[in-house]
C-alpha cells in the first residue's frame, strides 16, 4: 500500500529514496551535494523541492543518465508500486 503525500512539494533527497531510485537518503544527499542531480536543468541540493511535472536528471560518475518526470508524490511506497511515481524519459 502506498501512502499519499498531502503536500504539493517534497524534498528531492526524500523523493529519490521513496521512489527507490537511490536506496538510502544519505546516499541521495551525497549525490546531490556532488552535483549529480538536476531538477528542470538546474543543479539540485538535498533541500531542493520537487513537484509533480518536474523533470529530474540523475547521472553517475560513469556518465550514465536517468531522466524521469515526477508523476505522484507519496510518503512511502513498496518496491512493486514505485513505477507509478514517475515516468522514465
């Protein structure tokens, strides 16, 4: 069961953890601080806010990129339901 988030925005570090794109929030913070994540083509920090419709680009040191569009904000979600939270671009 997924728990819906009642707000219209969420911190990007939390969103990356909830979606299981990055397994731990601390790792998400390190990637954000290192400049590997952008929201709508702007570098993001751990406290940057994400909302439905935003385009998030996550890259790694090897040059691989994952670009997603935020569909739904939820407080938590099981692994088998995370595909509902974003679209891969």
